[in-house]
C-alpha cells in the first residue's frame, strides 16, 4: 500500500509539472522575450549617463501630477514589475512624444502629468497585460522663457519646469559679466597663473535689487503659447501661498513686468500689522487680502475695529468706515472691495500688562530687580520688599534715577536736544553740560529718603516707574576734601562741624586757593551749595577752587583795551566841552 501511494503521488506531481510547463511554454516565453527585448533597448543608456541626466535640482517639494505640465526633455522611468521585472528610462522627444520600444509612440506634451501617466499605462497594457506598470518622472526639463518690461535685463532665460515666475524675476535683476573658465584644458597653451590673473581683473557678479523698487510685483502678465494670459501677484503669493498668484513656468512663456507707480496707484496698511506701509493697488483687491499682504495682523491687534479711510485725488478724506475684519475672516460678513488710495488702520487692543520693573542696589538687604504695578507701587513698598536697609546705609545720600520720558529710544538724544536747545540762552559751559545731560537719558527724582524713613513724611513716598534705579550708598562716615588744600583726601565725619574744620584737617588752604568760593557738593544730589546754606553730612565733598592769576601776556591786552576806552571817553568829553563854549 505504501508503494502504491507513493507511485500515485509521484504521478500527480509529474502531471502537475507537465501542466505548469505547458502553461509556461504558452505564456511566459512571450512575456520574457518582450522584457528581454525592452532591456536590450535600454542597455544603450549606462547607469553613469542616467545619473548625470537626473542630477538633483532644487525644488519646493514633491511634484503634483495634477498640476505639472509635461514637455520635451522631461526624463521618465518606465517600470515593469512581475516575474521578470525591468526598468527603462525614456525622454520626451522634441516633438513631445515618448517612444517605448516594443510598444510604440505616445504623445504627452502639453498635458498634465497625471493624464500622461494614464496614456502611457493604457498603451503599455496593450502589450504587457500582466504585472504592474509604473511611469515616474525622474528629472524635470529645462525650458526657455522670455522676460520683458521694467527689468534690468530683458531677454530669454533658461530655467526649469519647476521654477516659478519669481525665479525669472530674480534672474532679470542680476547684472552678470562673463568670467574665464579656470578649468584649463591640457590642449590650451595658457598658464594657470595668467588665467587666474585675468579672472581677478574681470568684473564680479553684481546683485542688483533695483528691480524691486521700480517694477510692479502685483501686475505681472504671464502670456502662454496657447493664448492664455495670467496675472501674477508675487506679494499675494507671499501672503497666501496660492499657486495661481505665482505659477510654474512652461515652455515658451513670456513674462511682462510693468513699471510700478506707487505714488499714483497704491493703498496703505498701517497700525498693528507685521509689515505696515504703502502697497501697490490691484483692481479687485479687498481688505482681507491687503492685510494678508502686509504679513497679517500682530498679536494683540483689534480686528473688530479696523478703520478704512477713503480719500479723493487731492488726498482729502471722503469717508471713514469701521470694519469687523474678524467677521470677514470667519465668513459671517462680506469683504470690502478697496479703491485706489484707501488707507487701512488696524489698531492694537489696550493692554498695559507689560513687564514693569525697577532695580534696587547698594546697602539694602536683598538688592536686585523687582516687578512693580504700573502707577501704584510706592517707594516705601519697594524698600519693604527688599528687606530694608543695612546698618551702614546712608539715607541722606540715597537717590532714584528715572529714565527720560522724551522718547529717547524712538527719536534719539539729538532730537530731544534740538527740541530743548532752541529756547535756551546758554553759555559755552552750560551748553556742554546740557548736551551731556541730554545724553544720559536718566535724571534724579526729588525725594528725601531720611524724611521718608526716619520721619514718616508721606510726601516723599513717590510712585515708582518702569526702569527706575534706586541706589542706597554706604555710610562710610567720611567727608572728601579736595581742590586747593595741602592734603586733599577723606577725613572722618564729625557731627555738627563746619567746613573749615575739615579744611584744617586737610592741612589748610594752599597758596593758590580761592577760599571765598569754597563749595559743598551734596552726596545725594551732587548739588554745589555755599557752606552757609547747608549742614555737612557724611559723604559730602568740600571743593576749594584755584585762584586764576594772569601773567603779563594776558594782562597787557586788558590794560591796553582799558586805556583805549578811557582815551575815547576823554576825547568825547573834550569835544563836548568845546561845543558848549
């Protein structure tokens, strides 16, 4: 039984093999011959040649078959996938066809890539009915297009079929000069050094952006060989990313760039947008699109209260309309069609939640930067927040510096100087001090720390402002005596002593001292006061000026002038006496 079973199994297996071989003999050889024939035709193109032909070019992303237009020189790869797989590179001929050996010729020029794929697959299926068939674009073609109008260089340019109109404009904005080729061929009888010297002398490539100041970027005309004319809007493409505003170029395109006349043909977008300013007006513009062209509203803008101002040819306001741009964005309200000369103002929502802070330094327990509430935080509150004063703090020398409110950051100190200087009658020294004072942009706040802390004087409890600087110096219990004294320097402070006591401690007045003009410089305010008008406190300075003594060269001109004036007066008196006789 065992032998019978094995014999039957062997017989069945042999019958199956015969049937299979019969099927292979009927179908497979034909398919295999076709594939081998296809591979034989493809062998003429080596891998190196194919690699060179499909070298990568910069692209924005994957090509969309429903948008890409096929044309001559596009390189494809035809793939047959099954028991016998093969790939075959094909190129669109100058006549716009694809030639597939053993299959035939298919016209694909001027149609979308998706349609070209369908045509090729249908044609291949007529001969290869089994397995999968693919038709893949390997490298987009180079094309010739024409640039005209208000550009630096008109003419024909070579670009690729994945380049947009904007790429052509950038090419037309470059002034290029030819340079010699440094790759010296062995057959050339020119030294490398001589060629390099010629290269250095040759003018360099100059990038010119003048096109963007004189050319229209919103009214560009794209004229195609099929008779279609499209309007290109580069600025709107930046704002929306819509392909129709900046389409891909096609063989034979003509791009006409008109001149931009912003003074006569513009709309303005101002306020809380990312790129405020004047923009070229295009017929059909609406409010939402112009705000998008201005790179959109900034965070915190009030889109519900946008103002649209309309003016006449003389620049006089004709009407003003309040527009809810938020409702336009969500589609609950129709957009507003703009006219030439319109002005759009996008306001900011009131928001005073900015970071307000002051800096406290010196002899306090916790120095540093501290936040404040706008218009409410007082000096006493801040002093409590920093933990009060250290034991050696000098209250009488403490001060607050406040940032100038004249818009230094916006206008700069020179503008503030001109605004204030025109109404002043200043000496040369006053002018120098005034200019330096304007440059500092910080000025002291009048406040007496000693009265506030020791006497509880609430009138000294000022409200702090953003960027205030509070400084509490150390009480070193000294008085600085300098100027025309014998031993200038610090002397120990003694309560109740007058300035002469400290001058004597410094060795007394020197020979050239102008003792009658001695000044006391207060620690906190740096104010110069007469000794009789103040009480000396720790940290104060005593300044003894120098007596100015003129030599004979300085004195004689003065004496000469006095004699001349006296002689003139005497002559006048004598003449008057003679006249009255």
